[in-house]
C-alpha cells in the first residue's frame, strides 16, 4: 500500500487524508501517522456501535456489531450509500470519535460536510480494491477507530472478484480482537465472513436527494445475521 500522498495538516479543520495510488510504498509511514494522530485505542465496552440513525439501529438490533464485519450491499449506485457515509460521519462528530473511511475508488465527496465533521474523518484514498483491502488490514490491526468503513461500491466487479475469500476471513479475525465495527460497502454480496449482511433497497433520483431529511427514508433489509434470530427485518418508509 503506497503512502506517496501526504496527510493534509495545513488546517485543523480538514480531514486527515492519505492517498494510496499504488501498492509499492511503505506501510511504516502510515503506521507512524496513526500513532501520532490517534495514540490511544478506545476502551472496549459495548457490543454494538450505535449509529444514531433510528431506521438502521432498529433494523439491526441496536447498532453495528463491534468486533465483526457488517456488509452493506448497495445494488444501485443511487441507493444512498454516500448519504449513509455522510450520516455516519455526522454521528462520529456528535459522539466525539474518529471514523476511518477507506475509499476504494477515491470517490468520496466531502463538500456537503462542514469542517467540524471533517475533523473526525481519517480518509484513505485508494484507486483499486486490493489497495483498500490492504489499508483495512492495517487499520484493523491498529485498533484505534470505533468505526472503519471500506467503500467498494464503485470498484469494478472484475476487481472485486480478484479479492480472495481468505482476505475477508483474515479481516474478520483481526476485527474480532478489537473494539471496532467494520462496515464494508459493496454492490453485491461478496464478504463471506460478514456476521451481518444488510441491503439498501432504494433507487434515488436528484429529486429525491433534494427533499428534506432524505436519510430517514432509506430502506434497509437484513439479508443475513449471525447476531440475532430474526432472518429478515425491513426498516424505513416505502
């Protein structure tokens, strides 16, 4: 995983950002950066990370499972995954913790968010899916982030098919020993080790995005859960 880019320290109001355009750089640079910026791991206590989004927390039994991978499947690009990331970052600001976003296609748009939100974001900017997996491996080993998001929604299917299933099981083993919730966003189910699989059932237009309180209208379906007995729950308005 490369570290040819630099974290933007020019202003305390900006997100910590790291570019990883290739795999040839030094992992030590990123590890040093993590130690400097996030020196203390959060104390392990709860078994779920409450997102503060009622439609999501109610559907999955209280929050994202800590010490486990949750796969969020977004079959349509316009299903609302970007809005969900923004909402989770606002929760991180509200609850005063850092959120790590591993951006698999360097597609995250921070523009709609204020500087106060971006102070709580550690943004790893990748261009390929395998780069994102390597970044996730390192961040989960570090264990300093209550929430690590791996966004692969815009990565081409041929890239995603090259990710061995053993990689997902390794990430699951890493997260099990931490107080981190790991959320992986994909276009189709591919994370065999995910303890919880949920599906976004929306097809939004520009008109939809312009309406007030759009995030509360996200429809979530639980596809598979090893954390609760109910197989399927649906949340959100039609």
